[in-house]
C-alpha cells in the first residue's frame, strides 16, 4: 500500500523562521486528522522546559555528544533567528488549539546516541568532535543545505546512516501505525500531517511509497 495517499509531509529547517510559519499555515489550511512531529516524548519535555544541559552536567560519552550537538543547534538558532525545535512546538500548539491529536514519531534520543557510540568508527568520532568544536567557534555553517547534507553523508557515512537512514525507518513505521490507528477508529481516508526535518523528508517518502515491499 502507498501510505503517501494518507500522509502529507512538510519538510522543515529546525532553525528557520519560515519553517515555523509554513507549519502553522499548513495545519490551519489542511486541518488534518492528526499531526506527527519528529520528536520523542522526552525531547518534547526538554524543549518546553527550556532547560539546557551545562558542561558540568555531562556524565557520559553520549551526553558529551548530545551537549555539543545541542550547542551547535543553539548557535545556528542565533544566526537564523529561531530557536531549534520552534517549528515542532508550533505544530503541537497549533494542532492542540484545533483539537487535533499529536503523535511523537521519532526514535528516542537515548537509543540514537547509544547506536552512535557503538557503531561509528573512531575516525568519524574524531572528525565529528573537531567539526562540532569549530562550529561552536563560529566556523563551518553552510547555507546551501543540499550541499551540506551531501558533504555530511560523504564525510560521515556510518553516522549519516544512524542519524538519518535508520531514523527514517523508525519514523516511517510510526507514521504507518498512526494511519492505521486512525483507520481503526472509523476514519476511512485519514489525513496525517507529518512535520519532519528537511533531511528526512525524501527518505521517509521513499519508504512510505514502497511500503511494505522494503525490508526494514
């Protein structure tokens, strides 16, 4: 079954003011039966709490990586004028105001970090740490996001698989579950609006378009 008949994906850039407005507009105009966001429950709670991890809160290798990634996103948010995750929170807030149910469809962040630590080779860990440090110092921001993703995939093939391709499979499976849940309660042709980072959009669409012929 081609689940894209039931799912509309809106690809966002996590620190883009335009993405915030695009998400709000899409929900108001489409009035979908449900909205799915690229978050897990704990990441959502972290976003709404506004609590940020300090360097002295770091206790493990996974937390070090999470801390550095969060700091880079914060700095990108300063450059582009929107806090990271703002478009996801806007999607949740807008949907709930309209009485539309919201689903968290991403893999739990702890599982992603665990697989990063276990699977990526030492070379990629070293390069990633160096690049993150340079980013925190204000170097290396790429405005052409298509080029940036291609470069990331080439430079960090294993990390790209863990962060993007493996999560695409998790997200696609969860989106299918939401659609089937909507159909089970009597909505024959549900419309699910999925708010995903731009880097996941095409991969998730490819999986949904071929479901269930792909072996996940």
